[in-house]
C-alpha cells in the first residue's frame, strides 16, 4: 500500500492512550521537531521608588516647582484631577493667601479661587486695597481637588504640604492670610478652633529661618453660607493691613 499522509478526521474522537485517559496518543507520541524553546523574557527592573516631594523640590525655583506640581503623583488625588492648581499671583508678594484645596471650577481651570468663593475673596481683598494680580499670591494647602470636595486625608496633606512650605520660602511674603479651619490648622500645626485662632497674629517659623506673620480668617465659602460673619472677616483683614503699616 502506498504510504500517504492522511488528514486526521477532525470529527472523530482523538484516540486516548491506554491507561492515560483523556490524553490523545497523537499528542503524547508526537514525533517531529522538538518544541521551540520559550524565549526568555527579561524580567523588567521595577521602577525606582518615587522621590518624596520634599526631596524633589529641595532646590526648585518657583517655575520648576510649578511644573512638578502639574505632573505630581505623590498621592492618590492625581488620579481624579483634571488640573493640579499650583497657585497664582504677583511678585514680589505682599500677602500669601492660603486656602484649603481646589474645588470643581479650580480643577477645571487650573487656577485658585475662581468660583464663587474666589469672587468674594477678590471683593474682600479689594476692600483693603489689595489686588490678586498686583499684591497677593493665592494658593492652597492641597494642590489637587479631593473627589466630591471631601476633606483631604492626612497622607494627602503630608504628601502635598512641602509644596506650600517651598512656596513660602521662595515667595517670602510679608504676611500670610490663611482661610478656614483646615488650612489654618495645617499651616500652624494645631487643632485649635478657628474662633480661637482669629484675632491675633501668629508667627510661622520656616526651616530657612524666616518668621512670617500669619492672620487667620474665615473661608469665603463659609462666609457665603453665613454672611453675618463677614463683619468679623473684615476685622481680620484690618488686622492684617494694620500690622503691615
Ligand atoms: N476653596 C479653596 O479653599 N481653594 C480654592 O482654590 C477654591 C475654593
């Protein structure tokens, strides 16, 4: 008989090896070229651990730090943001105004205090002849919007606050106006109430040896909800202006 290669009948059940049920003989008794060696996949070196923010910005200029903030992945907030908000304002800086964290509008536009709170802040500043463009630099403790405007978590504050401290060191403002309980407590390292922090000058001592006077006031978002407190906020602004001479 002539030997002819016969195509296996795909519809026929594969013949099982006696005593090895289920394994077709055509597989076990396979002849032909040995199986090709599996190509070695070089194990990828794990990425280097991220450099902590404080280390990464130690010698950064304001412009360099701006770019670092925009690309920052030091905490989980980077996953939900549209834009990180570095801050904005004039130099030399008379006042550094520090809020909590970007809200929805700030996240969209990449600029601090551009929503309704921002309009009120501008009006408050202009009532003491200060202008966002000319005299003040406005920023936040947290540079990315927490989802749903929730309170920032301790690890997010820890990851982000070196940016604020470096901004203070570089801008050397004459005065810091800190808005709201969260920002005041974070900057001053206290859990005292806003009521007890208002009405007096605090001194912020920086690692660079600067001592910067800090005035605490209400957050504009709170003033929008409680307009009767605007008179107290006005007193805070007068305090800030008076001590500057
Ligand atoms: N609230 C803040 O604390 N900061 C902003 O930039 C906007 C709203």
